[in-house]
C-alpha cells in the first residue's frame, strides 16, 4: 500500500539526462530522500542514498541510461534500482507520475495496519 506525495513542481524537475535530490514528505511527516532522474526524457525516482557509502545519488549524473553516484560512480538502473556489475547493491524504486504542475511519487506506508487519516 502506498501514498502518493508531491515531490516537486514540474518546472523544478530535472531536464533530460539530469538528476536532482529531493525529499518526499509523507502525511505522517516522514521525509524520504529521493533521487529524481530524467533518463532520456522519462522521470524516475529512486532512493537517494547510495548503498556503497551513502553518497547522494541525486548529486550525481546520468550516463548511458543509468544514474551514477557522484562519489565512486556506481551506476544504477532506474527501473530496477540495481547497481551495475561488478558492484552489488540496490536502491528503492518509487513510482512517479505528473499531475498538473506537480511531480508525485508513491511511498510505501510503513506498518499499513492503521488507517491513514484522511
Ligand atoms: S558512495 Fe556511491 S559509489 Fe561509493
């Protein structure tokens, strides 16, 4: 079960083959660090924290269809979140949609037992 939250405005979103750091704020006030990437014209959202040494993926760049970490250049596939071999690691992949002027991402709601207040 997920919750769609606003990440940024369409106008602030990265241009083709650019990335940016952003934070999705859930209704319960939890901040989720996101790397918003525009790979060949398509927006994707993955976790911003590199599994290698916690580098900020949204501070990196796009190369050959992958997001590269700015610290040691591990390359991440934005559809699977997997690091390219020989590295091993994975970041979360979040569904993205554009609604009007807003870019939204779907964040899993922890627990899921309690009803989220409307
Ligand atoms: S911290 Fe990302 S590649 Fe090392």
